[in-house]
C-alpha cells in the first residue's frame, strides 16, 4: 500500500498539541472589522481546539500521520 499524502492546506491550518488534540485559529478576523466590537475582535485572536465530534475525521482524512 502506498504512503498516504497529507493535505497540505490542512497541515497549514492545524497544529497538534501534546495530548493529540488539534489547535486551530478562529474565523472572522480578516476583513469587515469596523462593525465588530473590540471585545469580539480580541477574543477572536486566540486559538481554540477542534471540536471532539469532528476531531477523528479531520485527523484521519486530512492529517493521516498526525
């Protein structure tokens, strides 16, 4: 069986934590920022973890050697 290819777009968007979870950045931070409150924009800066319900499928399909 040949080696599986990692989806490079996913590899750039996700990082694996020490416990095996996936870290991701939040969306809605690129443009149309004038109408968003300062508090909302500040909270969007911080990374978060991928939800448990999709974690397995993301790791298996997009990052096979994660």
